């Protein structure tokens, strides 16, 4: 069961900015805030996925560097006979 999210003490300036954004987009304050939260969650998830991809690529590059040190440059590793 979802519980309400009450944000207290966000400050007058922030509250005014949210109200202006809501009026400018003809949306409710709740919809504006939900959209910002959803955007932030999506951005954080994309950054985590990108960091995981970079870590995996880094591991692959380290493997390639070890292979080059041991065997020198060769395409035979990728050929299928």
C-alpha cells in the first residue's frame, strides 16, 4: 500500500518555483513533482547502467592487453576455422 509523500520545509523559493512551473505547463504541482522524480530516477538508472557497461568494457580491455603482451597482435584469436 503506497504511502503519501509529504515534503515539508522545502523553502519558499523552491515552492514558488514549483508553482510557477506548474502554471507554465498547465499541470498540477503533484504532476510536476512526479515528473521530476521520474526523470531523476530514470537518469540515475541510466548512469548506473552506463557505469556497469564501462566496468565490463574495462575488464575486456584489460584481457585484451594481457593477450597482446603474451602473444603480440594477431587476428587468429577471432578466426573460426
